C-alpha cells in the first residue's frame, strides 16, 4: 500500500504537468484566435476593396425589335466612391443612345449646327455612297454659303472642364475617371454591338469611374426624356 506522503507527491507532480499542458493549450488557442482575427480583418479589407473595384453595367436602352424601350436599366444606382459604371446598348436593332452628365441643361448638344464657309468651297465625298450630298442652306449671298455639319460634341465622347473652355475628345469606348468638377461629359452615340453604321464613330460602350461622393444625373442626348442617376457615397 502507498503512503499518504507518496500520494501527495504524485498528485502534485500530476497537477504541475496538467497546469503546464493547460497553459500551453491556452497559448495555442490565443495564437489561433489572433490568427483568425487577422485573417478575418484581411478578408474584410479585401472584400471592401473588391466592392470598390467592382464595375457595374447599366443598359442604355432595352426591348426587342418591335418594342424598343428608351430607358436606362437600372435607372438609379448607388455606388461607392472609386467604383465604375459601364453603359452598353443591348438593343437588338440599330438604335443609338448616349450618356451625358451636364452641369447646365444649356449644354445639351445639337445633332448638327449651321456653319458659314466660303461659297467656293467644293465638297468631295470620301465614301462610296450614291445617294448623299451635304446639306447647304439656300442663300443669295455670293461670298459665303451655309452648310449644316454634324456636331462632334454630340457624336464623339467628349469632356469639357469646369471652366467650360477646355474641350477633350476621348477615344471610342472610352474609360473616363471624373472628379465631379466637369461641366460636360458625353459618351457619344452608343450603338449595339455589331450594328455601328458605316462612317459613325465605333462606340458600343462607355465607362466612368466616380472619384468623389455626390449625385450625378445624366441624360440621353438623343432621347432627352431618357434619364438616369448615380448616387456616390
């Protein structure tokens, strides 16, 4: 039979061993929890960055060949600063739309405008189109003639700065980053994929990255009742 003294020593030894194991387990658990927290924080930061970087597509026009809808879908969208909106035209027929962000409604562009040029100016067609000629307004003026010309600020992707003086023409299918100070941003005429008419700027989409919070209303210059809004927070 073991003595009480021997039992006491054994119990103490066992208790110390269990204490060491327990402390080691606590340390390991703490380390795992810290790693889990770090991983969660990293995942949340990554998820937030992914959300900011996400490009959202908006339809410019909708419908089918017998029922064309002049509407942006969705018409209103909420995004975070730094996100991008990409507009495209899914219409199944040759129907253009545009996206114009205007500070002033007076900046809504005309499709064409009259210009005075010398009466001796000769026009030579660069395209083999048999049934076309320039639109010249009849006049009794022998020195000049008035010709109607397509407006580049309507058909082409265009940006006018806050002063209203500096004009920048962007390439087709432009990707533009705006700070919100611009007085005029226009996509140009966006056509359905594969349906850009001969001679028209080959535009099938337009993207804007919104840098700063605000409410940005926009309009289709071809169908002025067709409007949309981007709310940036």
